[in-house]
């Protein structure tokens, strides 16, 4: 190499020599300037690993939590519309069920058992796929959070 290794290459060498390209290893081993830089980084990395984490002799959460502002829940338009829709759908389902309660048990009596099992299997498969998709999305979000 005609020039010295970059700072990032020297840091990689200081952390893990085996993961570096052979040309970089040969240069750092032969160049006094880069070797001194690498030793400085190794000293810095070892000092950082030996340093203990911060420790307080008091309860920090007890001091900070009372100072945080209390958030008040306001009724937004979105929540109002969503609540109205939930109540409306409940009434649309509950009123017919109440009015036709005596015929409700006979509704499924003339359907063959094959169709009932087909409907149940379809529902289980759809719920399974939806659950798997939701789990994959959760894993992807956790992977993104862990790498940032």
C-alpha cells in the first residue's frame, strides 16, 4: 500500500484481525504509523470494556417521574367516529338476534355437516395465515428496532 490504512480499517483490525483482508494485515504489520494507531485503538477499546456502567446512589425514577407532565386524554374526532361505528354495528347485530331468537337455533339445522366443516376449516386457515403474517411483521419490526 502506498498510503496509510484508513481509520475504519485500523479500527476493524484492532477489534478483529482475522476478519481483515490480507493486504491490510500485511500493511499494518509492516507500517509503524498504522501499527501505533492500531495499538492506540486497542488500548481505547480495552479501557471501554473495563469501564463499569453508571450507577446512582439514589432512585432516579422517583426524582424524574413527578416532574413529567400529566397527559390528559381528549376525545378526538377519530375516537368518536370509531366508537359510534362500534355501537352502530353492535346494534345492527343485536337487534336481529333478539328479534329472531326463537328461529336462531334452526338457522343451521338444514345445512349439511360437510358445509359446516368446510366453513370452519376455511376460517381456521384464514386466521392461521393472518396470524402468521402478523407475526412476520412483528419480527421484521423488532429486527429493525434492534439494528438501529
